[in-house]
């Protein structure tokens, strides 16, 4: 478990080294408010793109199919921070054809549902695994990822408004402001809290080599943060919100709740650099040797992109890349570990040398 003060926090500033050898090349365009990209191991030439209004599109060899893989627009409330927010494919998708979606329903609440596909199309209905009543319209979280333990992880925001007015993120009786995990391979899946103290974890990921966890947690008025937890951790980290915003005290007089240990972010940047962090992935592809082992993330508002390495639980070799993506809504990986940046304006970019 990483304790308070154990991590070196690397600020994003003008001192960050800039790198100019990497590029982002347009890969797909003409999408409707794309929010996420992912792939399945069994389809190395295809990627799946989540569109906020409620569709998932598939592209094979860089060509977008006219037929949606999934269309649940009638079930989704879309706009602002609401919509169809993520998809994750079961590790055994090639055999069981199971996938999982996180979306805001027509009443504004969060649902995580298990679906199945057949003949290249996903059913719009399936087994509901999680329902969370949302008190406000923002901070829905929404990321889904399978962890190295084979469980499905769900990122939940603190419920919205500003400053977490009901202190949900530090309240272990609430599922808001949490990193949840679900064993989907049981008849009656139990939802567990894997971490808490999150404001709005807008994109988290597990390093496909080693399984370490990275979270981009959106700040309030001043600071954006990157959180890190090694796979060896026993779990139940407290990431600090609303006691802290980044490494800075936010709620005076409030103490972090237990039983999890408080951990500080490995990186933060102020709102002079941007206003909404978009967490990414550790690059494990083969096409861009200079990016190997680096964690990439960026900012939705400014379009700035940074990368870093983690060594001994601390961020090292921070770089502000000479790359920008307007309205950076997400990052994604394909089956080979190549990295993509998603722009809400409708274009997907692929990292290249």
C-alpha cells in the first residue's frame, strides 16, 4: 500500500521537457461525439468506438462500418457529461461474446449492463450489473476496464454539483466517488469498492504489462491529478477527494476517512495548463519505439498532451509532448497495444513516430 508522502509528485510546468518526434495521424473521422475506443484480442484489425448519443461503431483496417455494432440511443440520456460512456469486452469474448456498457439512462442515472453479440451485432438488452442513482447531471465517471484479476472495474464520479456537497467520495456507504469492481463470472455478481476519494475519474487504465493502475481524476477549481496504484497493492486506496484537490488541501478541517490509506497523486497540473484531465494508457505497442513504457494523458480544455514514466512508485522523465488534440475526450488501445487519441469533434488520431 502506498502511504501519504510516499510518492514524488511531478508538477506539469514549463520545466517539463518537450518532445517533438512523435505525431498523431488522423485515423477515423465523421464520428458523432466519440468518447472512447477499444478493441478485442480476437479481432486484431478492428477497433470499436463509443459515440456519446448511444451507439458503438466498428472500424476494420481503418474503414468505418455503416452498420452500428450497438444502438441504444432510445435508452440513453446524452449531453454534457451524460451518455453512453464506455464499453469493455470480456477477456473471453471470442468464446462467450459478452460485453459491458456504462451509460446514463433516460432518467439521468448510471447503469452498467452485460450484453451479448451475435453475427457482429450486439443485443441492446441484457443483464444489469449495477444501477446508481445520480443526484446531479455531472461527474458520471463511466470508464469500464477489466483488471488483471479478471474483474470488471467501474469508475464512478462523486455525483456532481461542485465540491462534493454531500461528501459522497469519502463515504464508504455510497458508490459515488469510487472505483468499483464486479466479478462478472458469477450468477449474482457482488459489487465491491476497490478505491475511493475520487471526484470524476475521467479515464483510468491498467498497464497491459504488469497490471499497474493509472487514473486521471478531474479537479475542481485549481488542480488536475494523475493517480497511480501498483498491482501489488492490497487495494482500497483513498485518493483524497474532497479533503484534497491534487496535493492541495481543499476542504479545511475535514480528515480522510478510513479504512483505506490515503495516497497522493504522482502528478498534477494547475488550471493555467488546462481544466479537465483525460487519463490515458501506458504505451505497449510496437510501432513507436520512443513511446514504449510511457504513460500518455492530456487535457480536454487546452488539448495539451504529456507523458511520463513511473519508477519506484514515482513519476519520472515528464515530457510535455509537442502534440495537441482539441476536445480530447479519451484515449484508447487496439489489440496490439497501439495508442489512439479521441477528439469529441469526431476524429480519432493514432500515435505514430
